[in-house]
């Protein structure tokens, strides 16, 4: 499995060299887009009291599609008329800016390095998508320390004041501590699981890791699961 996974990861890395596809926008009537809308619906049932304003999207290992899910989920949520911002909190291997073809010269890391910079000044607006994007910014030497700092709490509070929903795309749980740190600061976490790619042991370890720190695991998004002879995203609650 690990040899085939390595090959698949290489293939996925090549595909995401220029970012990940916003299929919910490009193919709005496709089964792919419909699955993202299904995820949106499931999340709405978990948010009947309107308490879910910040969401962490992660995976167990690289290559499971967390960034693709983050971006497309942000888009379908924005399509309901809400002010949604996607934050690239993967300051080690950022990709969100590539997906929207925007510069990464200013972003999340800028807000740490220059506290005087207003959050909205670092956010990029995509008018055709009615979606806001906060890129990672220049790659810093100490992402974990930044994310665990009190400054991160201030940034999150500022984002919540300006936006209805804030989605954080973070590194995989099983690689570094960044995802765990951010998950403790948000209202909920979704774990992306690529079928026939990640092991059950790795997924269970990620689940346990998140639960150990008190993160609210809302559920799983199954990626590459075959439904009606097609590869789709499927949401499963806890």
C-alpha cells in the first residue's frame, strides 16, 4: 500500500502544482458540486443555533484532499449569501493562493509579523466568487509558535467580527502540531479521509489526537469513495 500511496502522492503533487480545482464553481451541476452542497447541508444541521463560525479542515496525512475540500466548501457556503473567508493556515506548504491565482506576499504570517496591519487589509476578495481569501503570506520559520500564540486568538476574533464563517485550511494532523493547535481554537473540525490511501490506524490516531486536546470533531469527509461509478466527496458525521 505504501508504495502505491507514494506513487499516488507524487501524481497528486503534480496536479496541485498550480493549485487545487474549484469544481463547485467550474462544474456547478456536477455530482462533485452536489456533494459539497450536501456537506454544507450537514454542517447546517450541526449549526442550528448559529454557533459554528470557525471551522478547521485537516487530514491525517498529505495528499488526502483537505485543501480541495476547504476551498470548495468555502465557495458553496458563500453561495448562500454568507460572508465567508478561507484562511490558508498551512504556512509550511501553502496552496490556497495558487488556487485563486493571487500573490502570497501578504497574508496570515503578515498579521503576526506586523500586528499593526488590519486583518481586512490582508484579505483578498474574489468578486466573481463572492469569496474572501486570506493567503498564508511569506513562509515563516516558526508556524507552530505563531499559531499557538495569543496573537492568533486576536486574529481569529478579528476575522469573526468581519465574516460570518471562517474556514482554516491547516496541515495534516499526523505530520506536525499545527492542525491540533488551530483545532483547539475553532468551533469545529472536519477530517478529510481519502479512501484506499490512508490507513484506518492513521485515521483513528488523528481522531484520538484531536479528541485528546478537546477539539470538536464534527465528522469526516470521505474522498475518492466510489458512488454510482464516480469518485465523490461524502460527509459522515461522528
